[in-house]
């Protein structure tokens, strides 16, 4: 057993004694009852279970929770899907996922949402050329598996949020709308 303390969605948790082999996914879902973080493959392959880890320097990244012991998150600040909406108001990315019908069963959605949010924050800090946008989104969402709607609608939703605030996310020459949807993975709707 090890004492675990961490901050989740801005709220401090612990110290609480946890088994050393308790996964972070089980800690969130079974100990804290935060079931928004899903358990899919259990093998770090589908990324449905990722949460956001915020680093002290202001950068963030996503990390699977299914194969990682909870004690590895000791002292960290993380965000889960439950932390996105504030006061019942959805974020632009959450709204875009709904408007684009990006999900059906929703099992993969928390993972895509966390990944997309990290991308938005990265681009806000380091805007990119418009010409690089499609590839940047593809690379950011790469590895997230969806068995229902495919991937195009997630991609389109992320792109729409970026283009709707192009001055924030794209370099000066950007700001135009439009562009072809990616053809890497099929839209099954
Ligand atoms: S459940 Fe963690 S990567 Fe699939
Ligand atoms: S919406 Fe069902 S797995 Fe993606």
C-alpha cells in the first residue's frame, strides 16, 4: 500500500492508501466513482481511458490510465472528462462533438475530448500555419480508436473549433474556412 495524493479537475484528493497494483483507471472509476473515464482494451491500445496531465510549466499531455498504477500519478495535476464543462456549460469542443454527431455509443469520446483539448491548448500557445492544420489534427487524434462513427466527424469537430477562432490557433496567414475532410479513416455514418 502507498499513500496517494493528487489533484483532479482542480480538487485535491488524498492522501489515501491504495494498493500498489491498483490501476489509475480503477482508482478513478471504482474508488472515486468518476466513471467518465472509460476502460476499453486494457492494453494501452485504444486510448479511450486517457486523462490529461498538466505539467508545472503549463504544458499538458494525455496518458492512458488502464495500464498505469494509480501511485504513478502521485503529486500530479490531472483533468478528466468530468472537468471540461463548467457550471453546466459545455466547452466549444464538447459542443462541436455534439453538432457533428461525432459519437454514437460515446465510449471513446472522453479520450477524444481530452486529446482534442490538449491540442487546442497547444495551438493557443503555439499557433500553426493553416496549411498544417489537417495533418496536425490527424497526428493529434492518431491512436484513438472508435468502433461506431469512424474518425472523420471527430476530426471535423476539432477543425471547426480551431477555424472558428483562427486568430487564436493559427498563424497570421490563416483564418480561412473550408478544406477537405481527411480520408485516412472512413466515416461509417
Ligand atoms: S483502455 Fe486504456 S488504452 Fe484502451
Ligand atoms: S462512439 Fe462508440 S466507440 Fe466511438
